[in-house]
C-alpha cells in the first residue's frame, strides 16, 4: 500500500525556490527522460547539474541506470531542464511523489513539457529503434483508482477535473512530424497510443482488444497533472521502441538492454 501523504503548495514552492536560488537559468521547456534516454540531457549546452539527493523535498530515484539528477541547460537556443531518472510506484513512491517534479517544473516557469519512455510495439510495421509520437494513452492503473489527482484539489494548479481528451498537444505533434520529414527520417517515426500492462494484456492487445499501439513505461501519472498546468505551451510525448510485442511477451527485456538501445549501441 502506498502512503497517502498530502503534498501542499508550499512543499512544491520550497523546492522550486531553492532551485531558482541555485541557478540563473529559467527553463521554458521541461523534459522527463525515460529508460535508456538519459543521454538526451547530455546534449544540453552550459549544463548545471543538481543530484536529486541535494534538492530539498525531492524524491530519490533507485532504478539502476537512472542518474538521479536535474540538468539545466540550453538546447537549440531554448532554456531547458531535464530529469535524468524519474520516479516509479514500484520503488515505493506514492503517486504524489512520482508526480512531484511536474508541479515543481511549473513553478520554475516551464511552459512546455516533453515526456518520454521506452516501449514495446503492439502494432505491425514497427521496429526496435523506431519512435512514436504519442497522441493518447490508456491508463489501465487508473481503472483501479490509481490517479495522481486523488485527494484535496489545489486550485492554484488547476480544476478538480481537468479535461483529458487532448492531453498531448496537437500543435506539438504536428511540429514533430514536420521536423522528422525535413530530417528525412519520417519512415522511422509513427503516431499512436500507449498503454501499460502485463504479459496477458499484451496478448489481448495483439488480438485487437485495444486501440493502443504500444505497451509503454510509466509516465502516464505525470500527464494527468500536465493537462491543465501546461496548457500555454502544451505537453508532448515520445516513445522509443525497444522491442516488438513478441519479444516483450516471450523474452526478458533488461534495463541494460534498454540503456544500450537508447544510446544507439548494438
């Protein structure tokens, strides 16, 4: 059973104020790096690194291969902040803790949030190394009442029931597809939905019992917060395929393999 501790606005503000006092950078874009994708933060120019252990009130990442730090820097002239390692309920974190950074990002001034994950494909024609631009997700744990918005609502962050019909900004999705066409890599990029589930759910997905294109990692808890809080710049999502559904269902995909594929290693 996960703890039901309540995190109030002051808790988020204290963390945000500490970070703002430590850096002159004011990020407009926040990026949550999924499994094997932490190297994205290494591409930032003029980086400033803050280990989670040094940030007041910040949860700690215990997953192997997750660096566990915030990286502030610039990408293509835009000020960004990246999470190298995110938080998961299977580590023992509550939903409030897994989503804690999203609201801190908002208080830092972030207007656009990009969430990423590693995923296995449920659709034919997708191959390891392909990328999916996320247009929606199926929140299976939510059917069991696991929702980060449960509990007293903080009106400073948004309404009690934010609309979830367009979580992933259409403008960002169109921009991403335009860019990959210009780069000449459109054949490796798709648009689709993500769901999270176990091996039995993967078999059901292959039988056509879901509209999802992929079985994904755990980033949906964050997007429930994002819908209202990042309406100015939008929320975008990206999945990196690490295996086909057959591989996921019949073979073990270890964290080291995810890291290698995220880094482009054989």
